[in-house]
C-alpha cells in the first residue's frame, strides 16, 4: 500500500465523520437546562434524541451514563466530579453525542470521558484532569477530539481498538504514564497535539496506518514518540525535544515513514531497534547525544531512494563540493559529497549540510531564498532555473523577477492532487501569474493571491503542472511567477513592481542631485551671490 493512502483515507473519513455528526431527527430537538443542585443524569433520562442539555456553571458530583444521542454543553465553568471514583465521569455508549466545555475529574480508577463501542461523537474543549484515563476510547470509531486538555492523569488520551478517529490540537501533559496512547488502533490522525512531560509522550503499540503530523512531544522521561510492532504509520513534521529518545521504532515496527521531523536535544535522536523497510528522510537531527542509531541499518532507508535526499545531521562534517560521482558530482545542491554515508555504513548516503535544506533554494536571479512546502511528503530535488534555459516560443510577456524553479514529487497515489506553497524573497503583486513549462507554456491558477510573499498552487498527477502528463504517482514540475507589465510610458516599458526595480537608481539620482546643489551653493557663496536673512 502506498504510504500516502493512510493519510488520504483517514482525512477523507474524518471529513465524513464531521458531516455525519448531526443526524436527521424526526422531532424538534429541545434545550434542557441543568443548574447546580440538579442532576445531569436525570436530564439525560428525560431527554429525547438530539436534545441539547445545557449545564450551567457550578460543580456537580455524578457518574453520568450517556446512552442517548444528545448534545451536552457546559455554560461557564462546569466541573463534574466522579461520585464513584471507580466509575467513569461520562460513560458514552450512544453515538452522535457531542460533549463540549466540561471539566471532568476524580475517576481514579476509570476515565474522565469514556467512549465505549460508540462512534461519530465530538469531544470539544473539555478538560480531563486527575483521572486514571483523561479520555478513553474503547472499540470506538469515527470520533473527533478537538482542543481537549488531559493533564495529570495516569494516561492522558488513550485509544484501544479504535479506528478512524481524529485527534486535533489536544494537550496531554504531565501524565504519569502515556500522554497519548494508541493500542491496536488503526487509521487515526493525530494533528497538532501536544504531549509534554509525561513518562512517554505519544505511544503506538500494535497500531498501523496512522498519521501523526505537527505534534509536539517534548521533555518526556522516556520517549517523545514510540512505536512498538506498528506498521505503515506516517510521522510528518513533528517535534521531539529533550526526551530520552526523540523517536523510537521498537521491536518489529516496519514500513513506517519519518519525514520533516525536528528531533533535537534528546539522548538519542531517532532510534530503530529491530525494524524493516522504514523510510527516514528530510528530518533535522540536531544536538542529540547520538543523532541516530539503527540496529540493522541495511534493512531501512536513511535517505529517500528515489529523490536521493537524506537528513540534516548536526554532527555531519562533510562538504558539498561536487567531488563524488552521480548526484555527488553536483556542487551547491546542499547535499554533502564527502564523508558518506553518515554516521556509519548503510546509513545516510545523501546528508544535507544545513537545516531544512530540502525546502529552499537560492533564486536564479539572485533575489534571495525561495521556500517550498507541500501536503505531499516526498517533494524534493528543488532547483532554481534560469529563464534563458527555457524556450522563448510561447513564453508570456511577463517579468519573472525570481526566475523559475523545478521540483520532483514522488510516492503519490495516481491522479492525486497536491498543494504547494511557495514563499518568495519579496511580496508578489496581486494579479501576478504563475506559468509552468512542459511541452509548452501553461498558466496555472494561484490561490492566496493577496499581495504577500506567498502563493499556493495545486498540481494534479498527470494533469496541469505535471511535466510528464502521466498519472503515475510522480509529478515533475517547472514553473515561475511572472509580474505583469504596464503599457509603455514615455518610450519605456514599466513593470508592475517598478519601484523594486527603480528604487536603487532613484536613490543614486537623489544623492547626485544633492551633491550638485551643495556644489552650486558653495560656488555662489565664494562669488558673493549667496544671501540669507
């Protein structure tokens, strides 16, 4: 299975679950209000499906069984303490339940919120502290957890045999064991969560085809992100700082992809004990006591085998001088050509010499650095292309201030559409045009055309923007941003960003004019023609 399938499938199903959170009801839903001294459980017992139960500010002592499709909404600061500390504060067995804004605590042997064989629920803006499990999902699928806090529990957020869930922007800190724990749970997406100062930050055991993106796992006693017997997971753009091990692929974790992660200040950066066919590329490994360790590096890929791009290692001392063969005969591409592989045999044959070097390139026109980012994991081989290298026939009459760029994207699903964000050294005037070249010149639509220095383009494999024109899971692209010219004025052709072009000459002219005026003043004073009041 292509490594991108997990991400695409999970996101699609996540969107489906959002759409289906509200099911059609056949009776008009009602609002039921609960005030301090009253019972949340009694309100649920008397509710009809799809009613909203509004719990007003105060402290409640209950163990609440949510066995109906209702919306539970906290108004103000609402704390629900477990009346029986061995039972869940909220035990949800119905589906399509929304729980928003509660503080749940005191379930010392159970969960603050438990979803039990329950699907298509939304947990939003809740705080689950001082329980055994802050939030616990058991055999529960297609749920959405957003902006919840689960601190000071034994386990912050735990999924057991639960698939196709989305955990977005949650915080799980200072838990005695795991911050976020997935056991036998597949096809989940963890996006922008924080798991700091736990025993273990994010733990996946016997869990496959999950996507972890933009998460932070810092200052955990043991590991930032840990995988045990877990396969085909994608770890993209996560941060692991000051842990025992930043990212640890433990026994029999195979076919995982680690890309664009920031791993620094740990005892071990990325460690693989026993694993096969794992792909590790475009990661920053900075100032770890040991940046990388692999028990059997010959069985894994510490650089991308198609892009021929590896990782940035802060302890790599080779140089990019083009002294090798193949790609190592190219000087200035940001990839080290000496002292390879790094750090040892069968590791990284294409280490970068600077941080994030796979994302940026100096423009061909010398205007500065252009940076590329994408929702595709394997975008690389970015290079600057001089305008003179491209055919002039059919080329639009525009000013390409930053020249052109080429890049390669691999590991896609055929026909997949990707988003590419390009950040230029200076602002791009509104109304500028992006043109790509393959067998001819073609204009591509621009998103985010708002006058700042970023533009967004979409490219479809085999479609517009793909040079080979074949839906083969590979995109080859060459293009650039062109600034509109305005009609000739006084015999001169002016550009839409004329000030950028003329500013240096205007400055020189002003200096020259002031110099001449000063010279005239001095001459007149000497001849007695200069008077002042």
